[in-house]
């Protein structure tokens, strides 16, 4: 695991320590982002998450019933 900071806070230029490893995605997020995206990763975060998946050769997970990327997803 290379990233020790919240991937989504880094996107916004903030340096917050990650507290939660996101299973299947290979990044950490802070408590605020983990708890704030209970229904799936919001549309405004999808591009940065998809970029991280591409960097790590991880397939994009199927969207959940809300049409969003699920918070957790086991790698196939």
C-alpha cells in the first residue's frame, strides 16, 4: 500500500491522514470521506477513483443500485 493519505482529500489539495483502507480499490480515505459516501462514491469523486484503478490495473467495479461506484469491492 503506497498511499498513506486520503486519496480524496489529496484531490482537493488537503493533506489528511487516511484512516480507512478501501477494499478492492487500493487507496485510503479519511473518516469524513468514508462516512460521507455510504451509498457509494459520489459522482464528483469517480474520475479520481477511476484514475487510481487504471494506475493499479484494477478493473472498474460494477455500479451499485444507485448507479455509483460501491464503497468496497472485492477484486475478481
